[in-house]
């Protein structure tokens, strides 16, 4: 009997020890994970510190090797007819001689800068749709030196309003292929909202929903409801069209701003293959992109879409 109780006690002790061991193993695993996280955080902090050191050193080396002591630029008023902005640059070289000449190049345009003491200034009209970049060339009787100027600004976005259109809430589309025919019915219903953000003295004045099939406009309706708080546009949409094999239906929001420029953004693109079945693949690459045209429909700006 005593042996029986002794075995039971030993088994109970072993079970207790196993439970304690498992608990301790669990604690050790947690400590190991915490240690790994701490090491990862330390490594990340060390990497950031090293990157900051390299960045600071690189910045110091650039300043030391730079031929420019300082520069600044100021944007003028937009020329709404030419769609250009006069940009005035002021450049102060580190060294200057009696015969030093400065020439500024900005987005494909250039001008000889006027000397004012130890600084040079020039004003150049810049196309708002061009890439804003600049460099200065300093030359004298002995040497010619060139340096790029770090300018970070989107001239287009600084003077033109922006739009973003999407279907919200309970919105959706469907397609039903007709039996034994190479065609089908496309149906779209939803709440269309157009966000319009003003820029400077320019706002979105009106907007329309334009629908075309293979480039031929089949419907154009004004979006007349306005959001008093955001100045956006909204409308309830319910459209139904018959599409044939190989055709593409495009829904776009077309808006006009204060300068008469046209902003077009695609909100739906639906294509059928040669069997009148829906095609899928790159139909989302156009999302959020806006094409800007003049009043005659000539494209002034078209975003680059990476496929």
C-alpha cells in the first residue's frame, strides 16, 4: 500500500516539475523573443544613427564643395493666358570676381542674371506643366562652373485646382451577357462624389458625368448638386447600356476651372473581349489620374501611367 502511495506521490511530483519546467520554458521563450525585439530595435536605431551621420557628412561635403553660398526663389502671379509663372531667382556665389557672369537655366529656359553687389538675380517665366528644375552657371575669364539648385515645388498644383472622383456608399455595377449573342447589358448604380480643392484664385466651377463607348460620347449630364462644406459635387447615378464584343465603355468626370481649363478623370472603365466577356487586368491603372486640357480639348498635361 505504501509503495502505491509513494508511486502516486512521485508521479504527482514529476507532473508538477513538468508543469513548472514548461512554464519556465515559456518564460524563457518570451524573454528570448523580447531580447530579439530589443536587439532589432537597437540595430534599427544604430542604422538610423549611421544614416544620419552619413547624411550630415554628405550635406557638409556638398556645402563645402558648392560654388553657391545661398540662393532663393520667389513665385510671381500666374499668367492665365500663357499658363506660366514668373520665377525670380537670387543667387549669391561663395566667390566673385569683377568679370564674373551668372546664367540661370530653369525648366528649359535660360537668362543672364543681373548683378547686384555680391548677388545675381533673374526672372524667368516657367510653364506650369513643365518639370521645375534649375541650375546656375558661373563663369569668368579663367573658369566656368555649374551647379544645380535644389527646387522642390509643383507649379501646376500651386495654381490649379485638383479633383478626385469616386463612387461612395452602396454603389456597384453588373454585366449580363445576352444568350447566343456577342453583346450584353452593362448596369451601373451608385453615389458619385467629386472632391474639388481650390488653389490660389482658381476653383472648379462646374462638373459633368461623360460616358463614351470607344471614344464616342453617348451621354453627358451635369453634376449640379454642391456640397456647401467642401465645395464638392455629388449625384445619384443609374445608367444602363448595351455593349458589343470588343467595345470599351468609359465613365469620366469632366470639370472646368476658373481659367476655362478642363480637368478629366476616369471613374469607370469596362471592356469586353471578342466573345463579349468582361476583360480584367489593367483597368485600375487610371484610378485617381487627371488629364488637363485647354478649352479646345488640346492636352496640356497627362499623367504618366506605369503599367
